[in-house]
C-alpha cells in the first residue's frame, strides 16, 4: 500500500510546526489535521501488515492519498503565502502592514480549507472503524514483507543483468545464418512468447565477436506495440552516426527512410528490431529496408511468427523453446543463491528442496524464474522466509504456461515492502521500452516525496538520494527492472528498462490504485477534468495532442490557469517552446521538479524573474536554447530557492548575468558554474555539494601566488566526488591545484581545458624542498582517468588536458586506485609513452584513441598487472603493440580499430604480435 503521500503531508506539517510563530491563526486546525492524518497512516500500516486486498480498502487508500495531497497543498500554500512573510525585521513589518486585509482574507480561506479537509477525514475515519481490517484479508498469510527499510544483502546484484542460460545452441544456430553472405536470406526472426528470453538472445548475438567483426556497422532499435517509425529510423541512424546535425534531426520522414536505405545498400550492416508486434508495424518500417542488393541483415524479435515470412519470403524463423528443468534450476541458482565464490555460499538442504519444487511451477519461463529467484534472494538465508514464499507459490501459481508470468508478477509485487511499492508504481509513467536514467528517476522520487527526508536520518552522510539509490538497487536485485548501463568503476546503475510484461503489470496496478492517469491521443481530454494534476511529463508531440492546443502561448496559459498544483514539469525531449518563457511560470509555486532542457524560445533569451517564486524547487534545469542569442540571461533570483538540491544552469549565460548562490546550502549538483557569472566564494557555503561542473572561465579571486597556503579552501563539502572543468581558456595550474586540494574525496575529475602539464604537488606547499609528487597521487579515491578532446581524465576521474606534451604515465602510475584510463583525441601529443614496472597496479581498462603523434609505446614487465581490456583506435603512427603485453596474463579483450593494415596484420592470427 502507498502511504508515501500521507507521510509526505505529515512531513510538511512537521516542518511548519517547528516554527511556532508561523502557525499563529491556524495552529489548532493544523494540529487537528495532523492528528487525523497520523490515524490514517496507522490504519494503512495495519491494513498492509494484514495483507488486506479488498475493494473497500483499495478505494479508501485512493481517498486517503487525495486527502493527504489536499492537506499538503493547503499547508504549503499557507507556508508560502502567509508564514514566510511573517519573518524579517522592521522593514518587513512595514510592508506587511499595507496588506493586512489581504493576509486576513487569505488566512480565513486557508483555515476554512483545513477544516473542510479535517471533516472529510473524520467521515472517512468513522466509515473505516466499522470494518475489521483483519477480517477483510485474503486467505493464508500472504507474502511476508517488512515495513522497515532493509539494508541490501549484497552491495550489487551478483547475477548478470542479462542471464544467459540454455541459449548456447540457439546462438550457434543463428550466428552462421547472419554471417552467411551467399544466402538470399535478409531477415532473421527470433520468435516466442513473452518472457522466453528473445531480447536476451538477440543481445548476446549482437555482442558476439564474430558478429561485431563481420558487420561494419551495427544498430539496435526498440519497436514495441506502439510503433513510431520516425523514432525507430532515427535510433538506427544515430547508431550509425548519421544524425550529427540539427538539420539531420529535422529531416522529413521520407528523407530519413531514403538515407537509411541507401546506407544499408552501400554498407554491410546488422540492424536489430526488438519487439515488433505485427505485420502492420513492419509495413510502416519497410520503406527504409527496401534494399535488393545488399550484404546487410535484419534481426527481429517478435511474438508473431508471421512477420518474418511477410518481411522476407526467404527469411529464417527461429522459435525459442522453454527451458528444461535442468536449465531452469541452473538459472534459479544463479539468482536466488549467493555466488559460489562468496563466503556466504552454502545451500541448506531444505532450501534446495524448496527451490527445486518452486522452479517446477515456473514452467520453464526464464522471466518467471528470474523474478522468483530475485524475490527469494532478498530472503536468503532465512529458511522461515523461504517456507512462506514456497507456500504462496503453490497458492498463486497454477502451472498454466499462459498464467505463470501473471502469477509470479503478482507474487513479486505483493512481496514488496511498503517503501518500494510507490517506487515501483512510479515506473509506469515511462513509455514502453524506454531507457530510464537512474539519476533523473531518483531526483523525481525525492521531489515527489516517494523517498522523503525522514528517511535521511540515521546514517551520517546518507541523504534521500542515497536511500533512493538503495531502493533502485533493491528493485534490480528482485529482477523487477533490467539494468542497461552501469558506472564502469562503481557498478552503480546508470540506466535501466522494464520488461514489457513487467511494465504492463506495473501499469495495470497503477491504474487499479489510481496512482496515475495517462493522457494520450486515444483518450485526450482537458486535464482539469481529471482532478488536481500534480505532474506532467511532456514526451515528444504528446503534450500538444493531449490538451488539443497547437500554439505554445495557449499551452502555457492553459497550464498556469488549470494546473496550479503541479509538482513536476518535465519537458522530456525539448523542442519548440514558443516566443519566451512566460512570467506566469512563477504561479506554479508548488513545483519541486522543473526541467526545461532543450526547449527553444524564438524571441527572447531572458528568463523571467518570477522564477524566484518557485521556492519549493528541488531540481531546476535551465539548459534552454534561444534562436535570439547564443547566451541566456538568468535573473539573480535563484538564491531564494533554498530547497534546491540539483541546479543545471544554461551552458552560456550573457554578460549581465551575475548570480548569488551562497544561500543554496542543500545543493548537491551544480552544473555549468563559472567565475564570470557566479562567485567562487559561494562554493564555500555548499557543504553538501557532490557534483560540480565548471563550464567557462575559472579564476580564483585575490589568489595569493606568493604564500600559497594562505589561500582559503574553495570546497568545504566532504561529499564532493565529481569535478569537471570545460573551458576554451587555459587554466592556471596553481588554481587547479588549489581546487584539487579542497577535493580530497573526488573519484571523478574531468578537465577539458588547455593545460600544458599536470599540476605538481609543490604548488600546494610552501616548503619546495619536499618531494614534488604530482597532485593526482594525493587523490586516494581516483579510479577513472580520461584524457580526451585534449582532456585529461581519473575512479571516475576525467581530466582533459589539451595537447599534453609530457608523457603522463610517470604521473598517472602513482595514482593508487586508478581502474580506468582513457587517452583520447590528442590528449597526449608526444611521440613516446612508457609504462614502468608496477605502474598503475590496479588498472583494468586502457583506451588509446586518436593519439596522432604517438609512434612508440613501451610496457615493462610487471606494469599493469590487472589489465583486462585494451582498446587502440586511430593511432595511425603507432607501429606495433608493446612487447611487454605478453606478461599481462589478465588481458581478456583486445579491440583494434581504424589502424593501418600493417599494424592489423601483426595482431591477427599468424602475425608476429598475435
């Protein structure tokens, strides 16, 4: 059950009651409202613990949620319009005296609304007290779940994000068909019911070294039930790097098809069309694939066997089979039990017996096995919990292949603890096959109150975003989401998707609980008829279709007049935004999340000063565009938004923009900061900052070049882990060194800036007789170091040093935790590079790209002893691989691209370096 709305409303009230003087005039009403909400919260917890599933309770939960939202709205309105104006000194009292009558009317209105809400809650309370919750429950105990947030049993899921079991024969059968250039077969289809592993098999084939080596270009596109041909073609062209300019992206759809068709004819390509539903979808897409003479191939995944013969009379159909019991058990063990190399690996005989029995109920469906295994993994090693789940498997699942997935999905959802259910239901907002960015989702969860600040208490340094990240990890551990990208150094989730069957289930549950309303072209109606709209996510073209308005002026006017209680306004893909951002944006005072990124305004590059009214904002993204000017004017009002946690400024602000940000003490993310439009000293107050991106000039005011230790530290936050500097101007190494001195805990440093040498340690010391060890060695958490675009990068550390002349290896090999190193695009312009013995002892991945002057690379025995992956691309002066690579026994992957034929011949089988 979702009690996040009630909890968030109570939190809002608690914040206000901490300021006793602010409640004068409504204190009794607010306390009465809080008391009723606490009773409601208790009722929901009891009902949830009793596993109640009854229409009365479902209806009640919806009513309670709406009442909680209404309560929060009215209390927040009081806080913003009345309580905040009672603060201040004599001057503020003078201002207030002029509008006492207006304040009195507003106070009376708010008091009346609170009393109405309280009365509605009391009526609902009397109705609920006539029901005995314990008698409304379902038979049996139901899946067990704790209302307390649990710690993750392991820091990351120990299973692969895509479990490959029983697919070896399928891969061996399909790969030769795709590689056969003599065959007239152009379309290959993987077919089977949902949950059999069609996409998993296609991904495995897509990444096979034989396939990657055979085809010159590869592309992947998700089709899904709602086929949008333009998006599919754009995704494919993007993978082929053929959509590089704005003109390309605005190309007519017919031209897109011609461009793709021509490219497929002239090149040897593999295109994967994942999850295509019917022949109508193929017919809409085929204009781009009408190629007679070609060596390109198309790989489809579908539940429909007819599509392949419809698309290609000589096409190849591969029907995916259910897993047999042995394969099912292997997959289950990989997920439900710890890895065999774990000290916790010990399978109890009774647990094994229970597992073997439960697997039989999954009917050989990999998705069902994965979800059940993920559920049980959260209970390991408790035999009692496994017994409870086993009992429920027998009551939920009837061994009918058509119903197994629905049953296991229901079982996994019912087992979710209360704090995870709204997190899961929230995912239904995103379109089918949508790749969801983890950072953005976490910001939305926090902004919506699904993860509240109450959960921040306890662990020092753990904030709501950390808690939310744990929740996302738990959903992945339960196999309810499919991880797509992980941070290469920390393995944190960067993006994920939902299986379409899981999303369908999630959407049906969200609709059943009236958690959301989705407006699209099939049910377009005025949003004001739906009720109080609190979030709008505008996907490309959908917004205009939904509210039947064709002009942006009308869109903005409609929004400001009808959606006053918006919490989230997210323009998903940017696009045209009208003449300018209207001043009335300041009316949306309840906004927590505002993302304007990519919106393009025609006549004005100025943002309105009314943005300062949005004092509840937690996330603000101002990365807009203007046809009027390359730079944007931001008024100096952001300092009022003291609840801001994530701020993204425009990439370029005009000369008149000068922002004071010193009041933003809760800020965690600050992007596009620079010393031309902002003040360096304001960074000192940002004691919670975690990610800082500087774009443009970075100069420290009044920097003492004679007594370096007299300069005050710039950063006071002990949580800062990521620093980026992007600038066309050269940076003073002493300023950079002083910034790094303040950032001892950073794990990512990105410097896309002109710098002839790395800052050395003596810049940080007055006593120059000390060993001048490079500054980077003083960063113990540095794990990723990347130099590209003349940039010099490190655990996630990215350092971009333009045209670094000296060999960086003597400096980099002293960075103790470096795991990933990338030297790209003339980051190093020297001719020789040398890795000495014991250099970068923990390095796992090394990438060298477009180092146009590098002729010789030497690696001594003992260097890079943990290296697993090496990539060399377009280093056209490099004569050969270093002999010292033969001593690196850990190397698993070597990728060579765009190198001269003489170099490639040496590393191919039979060559002298093979």
